[in-house]
């Protein structure tokens, strides 16, 4: 027998291919239901891509990347500038922990300053030691007032003849310089020391650097200093002008 629907040769009451009934022309119910169920399962298994969960995950990631790039470009104006910024940021991250050129220069400057300070301190110590080599000398001793020469401070910024005044005269005294000369050359110096009764005070005569320069006096080669003091006991009416000679070398 030949099926009127699909032209398939068969024997029996139904076409084995399409299920058409030989006499009535109706499809076989069981075969039709089975094929319909299979077709439904195939449709369910073939979901569109946009209904898959991973599709939307990829979409979110892509949007995030696009937004990040867009923000960077908007910030720096062009994609090229944004790329330069990212490269610079990467370079900075790689150099974290390594001293920069500026830091190295700063360290070098600090070391240089430290060396300079050490040299200055060494010079000061040498000058102090040199001052200590001078013997303490009494240059005045009368009526309870004593004046001692205790050294010459040949400093970088000032030159000073140092004295200690001890007052046990019963009155306040004032000691200043009336006149002085260095190796026979008249110069000016300043000292004003007020010392109460039963007190001691260290003071000094500061040499005038202009006088030294004008008279070509080298502070390193000073040999002799002649000094005339002005001493006031209690008032300016009670004045005395003792003189002394100090050998520096």
C-alpha cells in the first residue's frame, strides 16, 4: 500500500512514516503525541543566547571596562594622554621603595651639611684648646678687686681677650676699657662688666675688626697687648685707671 500523504510504501492500517490512517486519513494518536513531545523538548533545549545567565555576566563586565576607559579618556582629553598616564602610574608603582633622584640629592646635601658642621665644631674645639694653653694671669689686685686674664679667643666671627673679674671690695664695681694697643698699634676695644660685691664674672674685650684690617694686624700673630682699664667703685666719681701688659704668644 502507498501512503496518500508521503508516498511511503507500507502494509497495515497506518503509514509508518507520517502515521496517516489507511482508511480514515487520521494520524495515529500514539505516534503523534510522541513526536509532539519530542519537538517540545527540542524547543526548550534550544534557548536563545540572551536567556543564558553567563551572557548577562559578560555584558556587565564589558560595560564596566568601557566605562573605566571612557572615564580615563574624559579625564585626560585623549586616549593617548590616558595611556601616558597609565604608563606613568605603572612606572611609579614599580619604583616604590627605591630612592628617587631628589631623595638621593637631599641625602647628599644633609651629609655635606653634617661634614661642614663637624669641621666647624672641630675648628672651634681647636681654638678652645688653644685658648686653654694660655696661662691665667693676674693683671690687677687691689682693695678686694681682682682681674685675671684667662685667654684669647681667636674665633671665626670675633676676636676677644677674656677676663675674669672677682669683686670682694664691699661695693659694686664697673670695669671697662679706657685705651689699648696691639703690638704698639693703637686700636679700640669694648668691654663693660658690672660685678656686685662678693661676685665673679667672666667678660672680655672684643677687638674691633675694622681696626685690625686697617692696620694689617693678623690675629694669629698678635704678640703683646697693652691695656688701660677704667674701674669705677660704687660711683663714677670713684674712678681708677690701672694699666697692664698681656703677652699673647
